[in-house]
């Protein structure tokens, strides 16, 4: 039997030449030395991650804004943070493949999650659709992480179905008057700006009449209210917009282009939310726990039922990883299938949930106690089962969201069905 994906990655860490189809395919298709770049990223994560961030990563703890900004600026110093942007705007013209390798390795190392709302979403949108003045004004703040962005898409009556959004922007002298509500707005409590989909015209076709405005969250009439979630962390918010004035120069592109911009963003988001690096890390946690937890006097890792389940998860992980790499290579070659992002989003979210279900079943054998305070620092008396256990329980709880955000899996299945049936 050949080496597993986890064994392959461990051997890569020691510089061994191995037989891994995904790695070989990437190396053959790349216009850069993919293996050397992967090793460079791994070395950077080992040697350049600040000690406090590395300690928190080892415990699966929750990073605050300052820590995330500090990490993003370290990535910017290497030139990697905006390397997928065009050179004319501060990037390096990276393709999808090199960006995928970077993100996979950052996730694998447990580094702070990159706030994609700025660097992966609104930055590229402004490069593609924005005016030169908007690019000059906003892109530097994204590059150096001085400006934190939020995404204003979902509404109480328009989650994955953006065509139903009701937030209105009425044209008046010098700009727009905006009224409405956004919900599930991730990290809006830290944000300075929000790129927001609004309805500027009532049209027969729901996707028409939608525009994108850049809204300063310090504007009069903006209220950000936290949404309590069962993991006891503050991730998401409601954003209320009451007679908020937005200058006309904050319209991106032209009126009615909002739907095209949303599709532009979503296609990029769904490749990112496969999170194959996180899946790898959770598989490692699963095997480590199984070696420690005993059943009938023997480690669970020796149980045939566990080994069968772990093998099934490993196969699904390797299949997803190979598919993601194939999609990235195809995108770099100008080949794109409209259902690819939806398929990857479904498979990535479901795999992450299933791995963490298996992790939780092992943790609960010694008593399952979720200590949310341990996510932010050391706690008196330590944490039950080990310092990293509260973070794993948090990841399990948070993984329930992966099949909802970025367009729910039910919506993705509808997209796939319509494409295949040509309806």
C-alpha cells in the first residue's frame, strides 16, 4: 500500500522526493518551481511566525484583529499577500495554482485566517471594475492592512438568494441614501468599510437593478450589532443602515453591475472555502487523538472500525485535494466549468464536518466540556483533555457554518442541477 497523504506531507517536510499525484501534477503544470515554493512557505511558517501567534496556533486558539493584521503584514513583506494581483497594482501576477499552494500551506500550519474580504474580494473587484480614483484611494489600505473590510451581501430575507435583497439606495444630490439591513456580516465589528450590494432599481428580473456601494461603517446611521453564536465567539453581526448617505464616487462600476461583481467574488470564494489545508490539519489531530484515547485497554487507532473510517476520510481528502488542484490548473489554462466552484464548495464543507465529527467522538470519551474562555488565552486550572481541545471543539461548532456561508450547499446543488440539465 502506498503512503497516505499525511505521510506524504510529513516526508515533504524533510525534503524527501515522494510519489504524490497532486504534487506531481502541480509541478508539471506550473510555470514556477511548485515544490520549492511549497517548501519556502513551510519554512516561512516555521521560522517567521511570531512566538505568541505560533503558541496560539498550536492550541487552535482564536486570533484577534491585531494578531491577524500583524500576520498579514508579514505576508505583505514577503510579497505574497497580494501576489495574485496584477503587477500594475502591487501584485506578482500569480495564477490560481500558486495562490492555492500558499493558502493550503498557511492553513496547514494553523496561521491566522487571511481576511479575504479585502485582499481576495474587494481588491480584485476594484481592479476589475473600479475607477482609477477608487483604486488609488482604497488599494493601498488593503495591501498594508490599514483598512479592514466587511462584505455586505446577506440579508434577513436574502441569504444565498441574493436576487431577493431589499436594501435600497435612492439617488439624491451628490450620492445615495441607503436604508436596509445586512446580516451574518463576518467581522464587521472590526471593519472600517463594507462593500455592499444594494438595489438601485426595481426590475422584473431580480438580478438586475443591483449595484455595489462602498460604505464607511463610521457613517451616521450605521449600527453594527453582534449576533450571538453557539460557539460563544463574536464572528458575525447585523448591520443596520438607516438613511446612510454614500457619496456617488463610492459606486463601483455602474448601476446594475452588482450582480456581475457578486458572481466575480463568489467564484473566487468557493475555491478558497474548500480549505484543504485545514482538512489536513484536522486529519492529523484525529490520528493523534486516536493514538492517545483507549478503548478496551488498546488505543482506538488500532480498532478496525476506526481504521476503516479514517481510511475513508483519507481517501475523500486525497480525492478533494486532487480535484482542487486540477481545477486550479484548468483555471490557469483558461479552462473553466461553471459547476466546478459549487462542487468544490460542497465537497470541502462536508469533508471538514465529517472529519471534525470523528474528532469530537474521540474527545467526548473523556467528557466533553467546551471552555470558550480558553480560546483567547490561558485559563486557571488548564483545559479538560489538553490545551488544544477547546479549539478543536470550537472548530467543530464553527464547521457547521461551512455548508451555509459562501452560498448554502442546497443552493450549490441547484446550480449544478440547472447546469447539467441545461435549464
